[in-house]
């Protein structure tokens, strides 16, 4: 059972500033909310300890490093038989995200491979290994993923929409540059001096490398995830199955979704004419209103909507295992 947490005006201000700039310093936070640095540090530590802020992380684009990203939606024969499958997926280094769902799909996983054909081999390996537990696997290459920074919480807003996996050109990084990337992936709030000490690289090199990673869009900014259920919100996933991918209407849908305060993450699977939307809502009335408004504006391109409930998140380790072996 999830413990609901009440946050006061100061913690809300800290959340809002972190949402806009996850790397903001304690000193700057202190000035903005007009409280001492120890006070701000204590409140931030409390938000992290209570898992209101689930994680602060860099948006690293694996496509820029020559990998392809896929989501697989798995239908199982029953929840009681999922344990061994989940354990197997958690131990697979290509799988960086697992969430269990309630609805027409039981599990969604995110994974990366070098070649598209490797995705087919991987999903077939899952089917062969767990044929008694799995009914079906639907695997979709991710065309792009958007983090909106939106939350339906008064006092929290975001001015920056961040998109990854939408570029096809890749670059090669030297081992020293990958060491910097590994360090920032562990903790985005490290200073250049701290990264320098950890990697035994000069501050000048660290600063130059971070600038390069941002310029080449390997590093597409930084983000935080808020556990909305602890703030008395409900997490849902909309799967939109489209009947067309007309560029103009698709762009309008994209713009519309990024402006909705309920929408946090949008994943595009263009080859399959599918979009998933991760939203937070207060109650079923808000859910119905969101769906009605969506259909009123885009019924011409939306063929079907499936609503999935989020159950839990057995694994999140984006880039951790990948970078640890470089």
C-alpha cells in the first residue's frame, strides 16, 4: 500500500524548481525560496528519502551511441506465473525498464539492441523460454520519447519539453568521454570538480566533454520523476492506435499532448501507428474528461484507445549496466 504524503509550500517550491532544472544548486534554491541552505538540503533529502522524487537523471540518447530502442508489451496467462519471467528480465542487461500493468497487457519492458533483427531474436528468446507463461508479445521500435515535465499539481510547472530517440545519426565517444557520461549518469548533481576527482580527468576536459555531449545531443538535458501516487494522484497509460500518420495532424496531436498538464511522457511508435501517453489524474472524472477532450480534437486519426493501469516498477536502470561495462 502506498503511503500518501502531504507536502508544504516550501517543498512544493523545491519540487517546482527541480522540475524545471534538476541540477539547480542548493545555493540557488536557497535564494529562490528565501530559506537557509541547510533547510533546503534537509527538505531535498527528505523528498528523495520518502521517494516523492523517485529519481533525478540525465536524458541520454542511446540512439546517438548507435543503439535501437524498443518497447515490448507482454500478455501473460496469469499474474501468479509472472515471478520467474520478471526475474529473468531483471537480470537481462539489455532490459533497462520493466513495469507491470493491469489491463490488456501484463508487462511492458524497454530494451536496447544494436541491430533491429536482434530485437526479433530477443523477443523470440523470451517466448521460447516462457512459452507456458506468455500468450503474446508485441514489440515496437521507439521513434521518439517526450518528457513534458507536466504534473496536475498546483505550483508545479515546466517550461521545457525534452525529446530523445528522435535522431538517427550516431557518434563515437572515446573511453575518457564515456567515463564522464558514466559519472553524470550516477548522480546528475555532481559538480565538475567532483566528476574530475572521480574520473581522474582534468576539470577542463570534463567541462569540454559535457559541452560536447550536450551539443551532439547525446545528453539531452536532465529530468526528474515524481511518484504521483504519493501525492494522491492516479497513474494511467493511454495506448492510442492510429488510423493514419499524416504529418500535419500528428504534429498537432504532439503539440496538444505536450501542453496537457496531465501528460508526463509520450512515446511514439510510428512504424506501428501507436502512441502511448503516461498521465496523472486526480479521479475518474478527470480521466473521462481527458479522454473526451482527446477524442473531440483527434477522433479523425485515433482508431482506438486502450487504458492501462500502472501496478509497479520492478526495474529501472537506464544506462547503469550499459555504462558500467564500457
